[in-house]
C-alpha cells in the first residue's frame, strides 16, 4: 500500500493581511499531481486543514475542490483535526462521506476511530488521533498522559502482516526528549506540558505527524512530520517544503521518500541600502524571482520617503519592511549606559536618540526635549 502524508495546510491563511489562497490552490494541485504520479492508494492529512476554526467560504470551497479531485482519481483520503480546526465543523457528514472514500476524524472518540484496508500483504489499520486538550482524555494533566491514555483504548492484532499506521497532531519529541526543529509559527508550552515522546509509538509501522511546520523524522522509528506544504513565515529561511510518500511492504518493511513542492511565490529576505536593492544584479540574481514574497531590511541611516512604494516598483510582493538605522554595537552601548550611573532625563533622551540615529541631537531637538521635561515636571509637582 502506498500513501501520501501531508499536514498543516492552513487553508485560508493570510500573511501581513495578504491572502495566500492562490498559493494554496497552486500547491494543492501539485499534491494532487504527485498522488496521481505515485499511483497512491490514499492521502493522509494529519491536522490543521484550515487556519481558523471558522474558515471562510473560499477556504471551504478550496478544500472541497482538493478532496473531490482526489476522490475522482480514486484516491481515498483520511484526515484528522488539528489545533486550528473546529472538530465539529470538520466532522460534518463524515459517516456519509466514508461511502465515497473520505474518512474524517474531527471529534475525539474512545476507542480511536479506525480505518482498515487490505493490500497484497494483508491488513492495514489507520488509527486516527486528532488534537485535543489533555483533560478530555481521561482527565490527563499533560499531552503525554493524554496520548498514552488514547493509545490504551485501542487493541492491536499481533498476527503476521497486520500493520498499523497512526495519524496524530501533537508536539512529538525524540525517544529521550530530543527537541524537534521549530518554525516560528510552532507553539511550545512552558515546561514541556505539550511534549509527547516518540517512544510511545513503537507499535506502529508508520506515524504521520502534524503540528510542526518543518519536515523531519522523530525518534528511531518511522515517525515523521510531513511539514507544511508552504512556508508561512520569513523565519522558515531556505527550508524546502515537501510531502512524504510512504510505501508499506511486509510487516516491518516501510519505504519513505520525499517529493519536493515548488511554491507559486518563495518567501525571501533581502537586506541593504534601498538604492542597492534596486540594482539589476540584485533584482535579477540567479535562482530568485522579483515576484517572491519579500521581507526587506533597509540599512539607510537617512530618512526615506515611501520606501515600500519604491521597492514595490520592482518587487510587487513586498510584505514587510524593517528599518535598521542602528547596529548592534550602538544598542549594546546604549544598554551599557543605562546600566551605569544614574542620568538625567535629558541625557537619557540624548543617548536614546544616538542609539536610533547614530548621531547627536541638534540644538532645536534639545530645546524641545527640555521644554517637554519642564512641562512634565510641572504636572507632577505643580
């Protein structure tokens, strides 16, 4: 049996108020194409199908189109809810849809919802463990206890060639607590209350994880985060997005490969003086596109007039501008001064201005600060 593993679609997501709907439509079409090329029996989606509990009409339509396309290609789908989804909304019509080959585990149930299929080697059972708050699972106080409780509700057939696959959406660490690589969207609870060790999943031939946005393997077994199919922040850097292609053979034999995905727009960070970033050799550098989503850090010390408008004349998809008018040394020097001897308010304003601009306040600015301080003192001590 061969299946595709993906997760964290976050359909309907916006970055800096820019809709990613076209980007998501583009990437879902690639996933559909890969599933057909690989002759996959099914696609598993490990949570966070939507970006919010109440998705927009456009988001619901896009997911409907994606799932319908897979089913029309005779590729079945198993999916669970994640922490961004509404379990109740996602579960609507699930018993009717099973007849079409679409299996949904939105709401948590005991024992876990199961989907059993057969291939040339025997039976394959998919256990569906959606994201829930720990207390829902037997009154657990943390995610580890919750997952252990949920696993205790299922029984496994130990006979030859009955293989088990788990879909889940939790923060899974290594066998001995090794931390996964984190993207800035990923949430880590204080004290590790949400950490679930990979050692809990030893009985499974493959574990399809969702929740973290970077594709990676956890623990010694076949336990994988597929990662999100798109980058959803500039902090993702040069990380590649992909889907996992999983082929279950005889019991104990699993082949896992990766198929890369090409985004409609790359997330790219550029840095330098405004006039330098407008040069042809930067704009048309090899391997980049001016259509990329851009985060621009401008190092100009002088005031700039409409820098985002200027940049968008050549980079139409600038999403964020960071003005960097000082360097780290200046900031450290300023903090050092603050931690030293006590200074007057006017001196502190001078230090702050120097940190921001690298220069000294002129007499006019000094006079404005002096007048403001005097007015404030009168208010406090009339």
